[in-house]
C-alpha cells in the first residue's frame, strides 16, 4: 500500500510539472484529489488496512496529500506569474504616467458662484424662470409700455409664436411672485438675450443676476444697505458705492449703482455695475391681476429689486478688456483662472 501511495504521489507530481495552463492543472487536481481521484481511492482503502499498519499508512497518505497540494499551489503561482508577464510584453510599467490635463472653473462661473454665495448668506434663495418667455412676463407685467424700445424687433429675438428670448432676468421677478407669497427674497442668475452687435462689451447671449425682496415695510435704506454690503464683499471692504438716479419702468425710484474701482492698469474711476430700485406699484398690481388675489397688494407690501450683468462684473474683477474672451474658450486665457 505504501508503494502504491508513493506511485500515485510521484505520478501526480510529474503530471503537475508537465501542465501548461491552469485548466490542465485543475484536471490533474480532480484526477488525484477529487471525489474519484486516485489518492482519494487509496484513502478509502484505509478501512481494510490491518490495525498495526494504520498509523504508518495514514501518515504516508497525509504526506502525499500535502506534497501534492503544495505542488499544485506552487504551480498555480508560477502559471499566474507567466500570464502576468505575458500581459506586460511590450509595455514598460516603469514609465512615468501621462499627465492628465486638469480643467479650470470658467471665470464667469467663479464670479457667479461668489456673488450667489454672498447673497444666499444674506438670506436670498435661488429662483429661475424660462429663457423662452412671453411678452407679459418680460415686459407688460414689468410696466414696460408697448412702444418701449426694448420691445422692438430690432432689439429682441422673437419667435413666430410671439414668444421671445428674455431680454433680462427681471421676468423671474414676476414668475416668482406668481408662485409664492411674501415675504419673498430671491436671486435669479441666468442667461439673457439681445440682438446686439457683438463687440468688446456686448454679446447677444449674456448673463445677469436678478434680485427681489418683497415684504411689509421694505424701504430704500434696506436696498442701499443690502447692495452696499454685497458689493463690498465682492470687491473688497471699503469699496466706495454710489447710487445714481436713473429710470427703469419696473422700479420707482430707480438707480444705477457705481463702484469706485481701480481696474488693473487704469486709474481709479466710478464704474456702473447694477440697476436697482423700489418695485413699482404697477408691477405688484400686474402680479395681483395674474394671480387673481391681493397678496401682493401694493398698499400692503413694498420691495426692492436689482439686476446686474455677470460678464461685466467678471471683466471688472479681473481687468478683462474684451467680453469675447469669455466665450472663445481659448485655453491661454482660461488657464489663468486654474
Ligand atoms: N433689467 C435691467 C436690465 O436688464 C436691470 C435691472 C434694473 C434689474 C433695475 C432690476 C432693477 O431688477 O430694479 O438692464
């Protein structure tokens, strides 16, 4: 019996050495150690071995099983290493990795996120509305008369349906008041469109940030304090801010806001950054009509609104001379903001 065990063991070991791949190796394992394997068959012969020899035969069986198992494992490791090596033929794994080009956040996005961040900390919530608007939300409800130049076909993109690409984000003021009730404090960053000739300060698609605050007893000092604080956080503490009387159809009184800034390479000067004003009662009246209730009754609520051009703010912030740089996707320009 001992000889038989040795025979099986030696056969198994040379079969293992001869295998070329792990499928063959598995076949050898099954043929020797499997349920019907040769060593398994010998083990079941143990019951017929005389008691006196049981110890020695048992030991021989165990030794054979162990030697075969170790040989199987070693061969499997060899085969794996050979496969790994074959996979690497022609590849030099010690070469340094190719550098991945890292992108950068676009300056307009940087500016918008900063502006939105400041206003959100002040308690304004994000709002939005459609870019394809109707005349009611873009003009009529904002107290803009039918003959106002902004409504001209030459200045505004109209669709055959009579809809239009919104010329400003002020339409979101009306949309927000239609769907919620005061107190209301919203900001709406978004795209606006005008049929402007494209040059160093004009694009036909550009971005604005609109704001609206409506409550009881909102006053002009609230407007001034809020926007001064906002602009000083954006452009630096101590930045001088002035409110210059102006006209907008949807606010009364209305102002343009200037900040005194030193654009890189230029002498300090007043630069216009935003329009604003106290919401005109006619706007509240139009909202009441559209809602069919009086929750925005101009005898009860007041509010302020403001709007600013985001490209313009970015240009001021970084001394960008030509607005077209913001849409040309020239990496030499964009890389500077990485
Ligand atoms: N909608 C104006 C524009 O596009 C900007 C503006 C001015 C918005 C005054 C306002 C505002 O909310 O109160 O030029």
